[in-house]
């Protein structure tokens, strides 16, 4: 949202219309399209995020993530299709969407010469919060984001991590049901990223729905309930991290340590599994394995039956980064 012009005082709004699309979804995109001339920034994207879930939006630069988020935040309009926040259309009911949504873009300005409390108070007033309610929201946001000890410190003296916390507090000040976070961990040190991850999970535990984009895929895998992978404006895959890993990468790397004649064991494994080759690294054999845990146990039992001394077996599931590289082609628009 822009600083003031994109906010509407809650107290001045009429009663919200009873327009609910999917009671189980707090965020929903329905065949969303956004064209800029001949460029299809978003092309027929549909997905939904249940209430209280964290959804990771993954894609290379220029894939359409930020455009989708701007549409959800009512900062842009779709060319076709619609999107819904807490049951309200971004096209037909943008003022009610803004009540229910907190948007943290990849970068937005802070006012250098005001302190943290004044900054948050300004936006609390812009959202129409007054009296005890405003003071309680300020107190809660300062405490939740860990900025209470520097509430009276000028923003120009804050570190990158503390500015990110303050901007998260700004998006939270009106207690929205939905949070849209565009690259919130960019430029943060490891400790700050851990703290941000903790706060996001806590918000979800409190019932808020969070859509987050990030290039740090290992962190998304740890904190997200589901993810969507987008490239060139098209959604390539969506679902839980485990489901996508299973759908998009049917094989996993199996590492077996053989104490006697690893080269012979490698040849026998290739014949049994119809593999072109396995990697032999001393006593370790590495190869792609498509079976489940029962097939893995059967293979180990067979090796022992052939007289090989199996000392160790390790199975490596494809990571979210592996799946991302497998699904996408690195194309930009």
C-alpha cells in the first residue's frame, strides 16, 4: 500500500457486504491474468490458501510473483480473472480487502527523522484506530516485533533487520487476517532470518494467513504449509512441500557404504536396477533410486544375501531447491 492514499479509515466504512467465495480459503486467485502489452506477467493463475496457513510463492525474477501480490494488495488490477482476500474481491471490494490485508513489499520507505513509535502510530491513525484500541495495538506490535526497546529511537539509526521488523509491524498494525510478504528476508543476517521465520509461524498459529515470496528456498521448506512454483507468469506446481517433492522428483539419492569390494557391488546394483552407472567413492556407492522404503530394504537384504558387508545406508530426498531447478527452466519475460 502507499503510505496514506491506499488506506481507508475503518471507522468511516459502511458495513461490509456479505460476499464470500470459499469459506475454507482466506486467499484465492481465480484464473488471474495480468498483461503489460505483449508481456503476460500473470497468465491464468489459480490457487487458494486456507486460513491460518503459510504459502510460499516461488519463482525466478520476472516470474510474476510481485505482480500477483500487488493485485492481491489492490495496488494493481487484473486484466482478467479475480482474486479474493478473506472472501472479498480485489476488483469489486478493494476497500474491504485493505481492512483485512497487511502488505509488506520487497522495499518501501521509512521516514528517517521519526522514531519507531511515531511511525507505527501514524499508520495506526491512518487505519482509523483511536483511543485505547490504538494504544493497545501499538503496544502489541512493538512487543511482537521486538522493537519496544527502541520505540523512541530514530529510524535512521536502525539496522536492516530492525527496519524489516518495523515494516512488518506497520503491516500488522490494523490486525489484518491476511499477510502478503514480498521477499521479507532479503539482506537479513542468519539470526534475523531465524527470528523472522519464528514470527511468521507464530502469526499463522494465531490464525493469520500468510503468503510469502523468497529466494531462500530452504527456509520456505521449513516454514510453509504449501508452496506454488511460477515461471513466465504460469503456475507450474502447487501443493504441500512433500507432495510437490513426490510429484516432481520421483527419485532420491541412495548412498550405501560397502566394506568389501564396492566396485563389484556397484556392477551388481546396476544390473539389478537397470542403471547405466553408479558413483563409487571409496566404500560409498551413490545412485538414483526410484523405490520406496520397502524397496530400499529389499535391496539392502539382497546385497547382504550376495555376501556384501553393508555398513551404512543413507537416503537423501530431493530438496525444494532440487524440485525448483527440475520444474523451472530459468526463463524470464
